[in-house]
C-alpha cells in the first residue's frame, strides 16, 4: 500500500515499496478518508532520503496522538 508523504507544487510525493509494482507511465487512484479520489500518473521515481522518511513518520505519529488527546 502506497502513502502520500508530501506535495511539491503540483507533484505528489508517494512512498511505495518494492512489492507495489509501480512503473513510470502508470495511472494511480489516490483516495482520501472522505471518499474523494484523484487520478494521477507516475512520471518519475527515485530513492527517498531515509531522514525524510523518519521525519514524516514522527510527524504523523505526533498528529495522530494529538488528535486522540483532543477527542
């Protein structure tokens, strides 16, 4: 399962694992929690800097925990 980890201008940054089998030119459907969807096309791939992955994981966990506390 892929995850949107960022956005730069009109580009979405996706995190995909090897078993996701995504290639340049593939079309992907991005869904959110409100049942809205966006059709995107993969046009580039690169290896992600490990530090940025850790930063995003920490940010997601902080947001998750703060939303639990605010219930």
